[in-house]
C-alpha cells in the first residue's frame, strides 16, 4: 500500500530523450505509461533531438498521452533534458529515464517516498539492472610478448560475438583477462586482447531457454592454441592471424547483473556506477546514501533543480549527470539509493560505449567535471595523468608497431588527443563557472 504523502499525490514529470532510438524508445514510453501512479499526476515527456526514426509520429498517433517536445537539433542528452527542465509548471519531481531503459510498474513510489520524507535529499536512485540475464564463457590461450615497446602478455583478440546469428558484441560483458579496447580494420574494426584466461558474459533472453551455443570471432598474430569453456563443455581450437568464428556450447544458470546502484568516484578520478558488473545477489538490497546519481534513471526534487540549476549543454553526453550531482553536493544536497525501485537498462544501446564518440566525450567531460568541481590539486593531477596515459598509448600503438616494421595504429591516440584539445578550449569557461 502506497505511503501517504505530506501534501497529496505529487505531480511527477518523466523525461525521455530520443535520438533515433526507434522501438527501444517506444518500449521505454510504454513502461512509463504503465507505471502504478495516478495518470493525472504523471506527465510523460518525450524530447526528440531531430531524429529520423519516425518515433515522434508513432508516439503522437499511438500514445496521445505523451507530451512531445522537439529540440530542433541533436543537442545530446544534456541539451535534450534541459528542454524538458526549462519550464516545469507545477511539477514536484522530475524523473529522467534513458530511452533504452524500461521501468517496473512499481518503480516510482519508493523514489517519491524517499524524497518526500527527507527534504535534504535532492535525488533518489533506483536499482538499475541490465536488461537481460547472462551466462558465462571463458577464453583460455597461450600468451606471448610482442616486445619493442609493448610488453603485455597477449593471448588472442576478440572482435565479435553472436548468438543465433544476432550480433551481441556490444551487449556482451568482457571481464577479467581482457585488455582495453583497440581499433583496427575490417572485421577487427574494434577488438580486445585476452591474457591467458578471460571471462565473457553472454546475454540471453529473460525467461526463455538458453541457446545451444555462441560464436566468438577470434584472431592472433600467429597460430595460438586456445580453448573456449562454459558449464556445457570445452572446445579446443587453434586461433590464427585471420579473424574467424569459433563455436562454444552454452549452459549454466542465467543471472542478473547490476548496471548501477548510485554513482561513485574511483581511483584516477573516474566517475563510475556503484556495483557495476556485479552479479545481483542481494548485496545492494539495503537503502544507502551515495555520492552521486546516474542519469540512466533517477528522480530529482524540484527544489534541488531550482537550487543547483540544469545540465551543462557543453557536455552533450556523458558525465553531465556527475557534474550536476557534484554541483549539488557542493550546495549541501544528499542522494539516496532506493533498492525497492527497479529499472532495467539496455546498456549503451543508443550510444555505443565502444565507439570513438564515446571515448572522446568520456575523457574530455571527465576532465571538465574535475576542473569544475574537484579540489584544484586533484584536477591538475588528473589532467597530467591523462597526458601521460596518452603518451603510453602512443608508445604502444604508434612507436611499438613502427619498431617492429608494422603500420602504426592511430585510433586511440587520435581520439585522446582530440579530447585533450577540446578540453583545453573549454577550460577557461569551466574555470569561470568554478569561480561562480
């Protein structure tokens, strides 16, 4: 039974920003409209960033109860949210929900209760789970060191994963034993090296039977003995220089994985989702105060927004939520994680986390957030580390191949240099905002 509120049932505005999200956006809106909340006290708003997917027309014909706002261009997540935040009328609380997320029918009430009962809390965060459960596959192989500037223990390169013919590489989770993302050509436009042993989480349909097998696209610099292993069996293979598909049977009990239970700062001054990639075993089933909130799904107090302001449009996407949350902390606001509220998220479905667009905005906006909010010494140290990391990548991807008579790989280095240059251009305005 819903707890009575201090001044009647609050008016909530739920905001969804769309840029060519297609059916994912419609699924999100459908779940919001099915929320267990008085319909007259819930305004669902779609902000469209000049999409070409036909979603606006489909929403107007199929969901007339949804308010459509058009931004006039692709202004990113930050700018799109600001369109809906500019005039709130009598709204008491604002929910932000990514267009690749779906909410449980009872998701809203626990968040409203958290804000309604403690006026010092500016935002309430739900438990965000990945949209599908997962099963495990392990990749084991011999390793070698390339040398001449690259002294990593390298096994094989993974550049693709498919199940039943469907490409699931972006949805797969590459865990222990995988190196950072690298860029190449052709079938290996993006790939990650394994060490001697690496773990892959394969997404499977919720509630359905586990597929018989999965296929991994692997390659190595020279013929390399390897094995693919799951609870259903083990396959011995030899991986060669050409990227090829290798099949492994699937099995085991599917399990849910946490996307976010609030946000934190981790070593190196990176914003991160609390609980990210942990199997959901009930370890986050207690409410908790958190450092910040994730824009994937959150309920914000009207009073909090009036005090702290809106998103910084310059961010476009990524870190805009941490910046706004950090600014709020500096004004004395607190944030609460509420596990009774559950949201499921198709991670990076509409913004590819493996893309150069992601890498550019993620690094640039991280530095901007620190320059605006962190202690000055911490912000300077993070900037210097970013320069050193870029130099390290240049040694690995440019100098090392040249010393071995191969073509340099500029992908990662070029993106990081662009991010640093853009950060430098925006730094004066950021420092002015810091002083204000």
